[in-house]
């Protein structure tokens, strides 16, 4: 197993708002599709990379309690954190150094109320 995680789904109450939020903070477009009555906006990654989607549908309920997915913060997650508040989210745990070997992490609440982590080397 190359990765412990191979797919993630971030629940949304307001699909358009959530898609806009993630498009803004990661400065990218997400690809929309519908699978089995669930609206999805997928993060665009290379074929062999772990990816996921924003999802609105039965069973997808936003929460700041429970599992925290950590998304790739690029080389320096500060760039993404600076876009969180203007996009409608809230930084709840600032950029913090884990170690020289691991790098940094932070937590934010997204536009839907989910708690999400970021990781970066710098």
C-alpha cells in the first residue's frame, strides 16, 4: 500500500459555496460530476496521486468533530492559510512547526464547518 489514504470526501451543505471556497484557497479549478445522486467537485491531481472531492448528498454531513483530513499545503501552507478567511473560512490553529523532518501543519474550518488540516515542508 503506497498511501494510507487513497480518497477523501469533504461534506458540504451548500455545494456551490464549498466548491468556490476550495477553488479560492487552493487557487485551482475543481471538476464537477454527479455519482449516485451525490454532487462532487473533485480535486485535480496526477493519476497516481491521492485525491478526493467536495460532496453533497445523503450521508455527507459537515462536522468539526471526528476525523481530520490533511491536505497538501504545497511548499509553504501560509499561502493557503492567507486565503482561508477571505474565502469564508476560519483559521483555528495557526501554522505550527512539527519538526525539521516533518515540517508544518495548521487547521481551518471550511465554509461548511468542516475542520481540515494542512501539511507543508516550510
